[in-house]
């Protein structure tokens, strides 16, 4: 299980505990994981992605918040290592552009994330893949004035994108 990649057939054949562990690497919402495990077998990656979206769309705030807990604050990669070490491989690269940012941008990201968390009660969730730290900072500053309700919707949509990316890493096309 160390490589954390499977064929769809291998994923379908995992016992429930191992399948749950595999899906937890994509999203840490327990209800989402249970839904994904229960929906097996999958015919292909596309069906798995479709089910992931359907299961996610049926969840609520507590499930979203549980999923958000599986993420580090943008710019705070060390919290990922400490809290969810087994998701590190699939998360690698998602925040790689943060490492190239100036100290000022990193400091503004850290402050903005703290302000966002204080206001909303959860961390700023953004699909960071392909975005520079400056782009993430711009998105954070654009979203910071939003209501908590709007941010829950925004963060849930971003989580769905992140989950899809992680499913594609979990089940690379052969």
C-alpha cells in the first residue's frame, strides 16, 4: 500500500478498510469515504470521478468541514506533514508554487489565512494546482469579504476539484 496508486480493478478488489484508506487520501470526509467504498465496483476512472461528485453533492456542512480539516493552510506545508502524513504523496505538487514565493507574499498569505479562519471557522480552501502563491493570495483577498455561507459553497467547490485531482493520482490511467 506504500505506492498509493491502483488500477480501478485493484481498487475494486480492496477490502473495505483498505479501500477507505485509499479514498481518505483523496478526501477526509468520513461520509464521502463511506459513499465511495459502498459504490464499488467502478467500471473506470470516469465512473469513479462521477460518483465522487455525486456523493460530495449530497453531503452537508459537517462533512465539508471534516474534509477541510485534511488540508494545510496554504503556505503552511508543515501542518500537512504533522496532521495527515499519509496524504502527503497525493498532495505533493498542489502547493509547490508557494515555495517559490517572496517572503512578503508568504506573510500576506499566512495573515490572510488566519483572518479567513477567524472569520469563517475553517481554513481557506483553494485548488492550488497550477497557481502561483501570488494568484492564491489574490483569490484569498477576493474571497475574504464574502459571507461564511458563500465561502462554505466556494470551499466545497474547490474541495471537489482537489478530490478529482487526487482520484486521478490514485487511479492513474494505464
